[in-house]
C-alpha cells in the first residue's frame, strides 16, 4: 500500500480509516502478524519515517472516529499481548550467558547492605546471621514472567547446594504482599525463604527498578555479582559453585 505524496497524510489516514468497517466478530491475528514481522526482520524498510508518522496518525484518528473505535481497541489489545515477544528481536543474537559479567575479584567486592526481614511465618531473616554462607538474594514478583522462569532454578539450587551452605532469599515486590505471595509460593512449592520488600532494602540495594534483580553474596558478606534481568541457569550454577569453593 502506497501513500500519495500529493495528499496530506492526515487526510489520507482519515480516508483509509473511514473505509474500515470490520465485522462485529473480527479479531486481529496477532500471531500471524508476529510471524510476518519475524520473516521481514532485517529487511530494509522504505519510507520508515513516513510510516512512523502515519501510524501515530492512525492511533490518534482511531480515538476520534466512532466507526473505528472498536477496531482500534481490538488492535491495541492484540499488540499489547505480543509486545514482550517482539522486543526479543531487537536484542543481540548471543547466548544469555554472554550477557553477564563474571564474578568480581575478591579484592573488588564491597560489603552487602545489612537487612532484617520477616518471612511468611513471621521469622526474622538477617543477612548478618548468614555470614559463612553464599547468599542468593533475588528481587521478584508474582506478576513478573522472567521471575517465574527463575524460581524453579533457585529451588533446584537450594536442594543441590543447601547442604554446602547456600541460602536463597526471595524478596517480593508485590504490592498486595502476602495476599499474592503466599498462595503463589504454595502452588509452586517454593521451599526457600521469602520476604516482602521495604523502602530500606530497596534503597540499600540501589533501588530495584527492573525485575528480576539478583545479587550473589559471598561467604564474607560481600557482593560478588549482580544480575538485572534473566540470565541462563548455567550462569548462576557456575557462579554459585565458584563462590562455594572459595575459602
């Protein structure tokens, strides 16, 4: 479909949108659209700037034209559903493991900020009491898809390395607290310590703006690694094994 350069774009959009008359049961095929996007990835896009403005105009006009309001709503709903999958195409094509920095050298590590939190049973979790153990401190939420991927890994690490003095602590950022966390933990059989975030621990660890965010703390209570976003399970596995082997 071409845009006539002699016709103002706002008028062109109006004409095209006015001609749309979707059936009441029509729904956009987001999956097919995503496949088309994938097939054309990397191809040179002609008139990319012009189309960008046209898309903006379509969105604006769709709010003003009653005929297309329902049509636009369905499109938006479908687009939102696949947005998170589309973003993967803009990431470098490299294994997840290469996106992580190696463990800090021991002389470059700084003490992890102290904290005291209550677990689901009201028992106190103190970082200071875990000195001598390797601590995996994970900030997460029940609504965070990457967090849900990592949780079984951390449960595996607890079973595999628990006797070798690994402690896993999951700090939830769910706004309704235990109301969401308790049933989620029971349903997913989370067997490591869970707590709720507060302003003090969030600020102490640099402000938690992206989930998941995970800190690995060595036996001396120093931060040895930080991962923002999901990384490969093998990365955690290797780092935990290395920290447990340190004297």
